[in-house]
C-alpha cells in the first residue's frame, strides 16, 4: 500500500512531467524506444531510492519513540517520588488523578479519585478558596501559595487524631491550547481541568524535639 502511494506521488509530482516531455520530444523525431528508456531509468532510480527513504523515516520514528519514552519515565519518577501532593481536577472539580503523596492524608492510591475537591476541604472559608483551587487561569494569573486544609481519609487511623493537614496550594488551568492562545481574548479554546500542587506546611513546633524525649 505504501509503495502504491509513493508511486502515485512520484507520478503526480515528477514522472508525469517526464513522460509528457518525452512524448513531446518523440513527436519531434525521438524514437519511442528512447522515450521508454528514459521513463525506465526514472522508475529504477525511484525504486532504488525508495528503500533508503523508508528506512530513514523508520529510524527517525524509532528514535522519537525512545526519547518520548525516556521523558515519560523521567517525569513519572519525579511525580511519584516527590512529597508534594499532585492532583488533577476535571472541569467540574472532580479529582481524576493523584500521585502517591496522597498517603500523607491517609488515602490509598486512587482512593481520592472521584471525590469533589470541595468535600475534601476542611476549613470555614472553603467557599472562598474553592474558585481559586478550581481556577482556569494560567501564567502569572494562576493561583499560588493558597493556604488550605485538606481532610484526612475517614477510613484511615489518623483521621481521629488529625482531621486535616495544612497545605500551600499552587493551581493552574489546563487547556488543549497553549498559554499564549488561552490568554488571547475572543478565540475559541477548550478547558480541560486544573492541575494542583499542594506542599505540606511544616510548623516550627514540628521541628522541635519532644520534651519527653530521652537525652542520649
């Protein structure tokens, strides 16, 4: 199928002109044998060159796939190893992805998926914080360092003693288009959801040794 396609393109862009030229010259005295030889040479040249072109395209494709695989593994390693809680919301504020750091809140992997972010907030002013967490904004207009308290999992043993943990949240809108396009008024764009990165807030007293600790 690929060979047929290539030959069709060759005929359309190259060989057709050669044949027309050859026929025109034959009408001026060149023999049909000479015309056939010219056409045959062009065809052979194309056929001998075609495998090299296909091989080069395949090799380039393989290298691209390998590089994409390396990049994907690198970012996956970062997302899975960081202590920051990374989660993604859909356009309605529903959690559709969390990284393993969700265990800080007592959740198992995937347990938070499907929850509405508003139900996970443990704070009196959550109605004010919710639009900033579910932001559609990008760039410098996105949300940065928003203090929030996220509820611990009711199924975990820590929820009775620690009902919530404080985080500083950065959030930005996710769009199918580039940031420059998104910030342009009057153009069509498609909002996908929001990406949030929540860093645990460590209080100074958490860094102090317990008074009852034994002195070595």
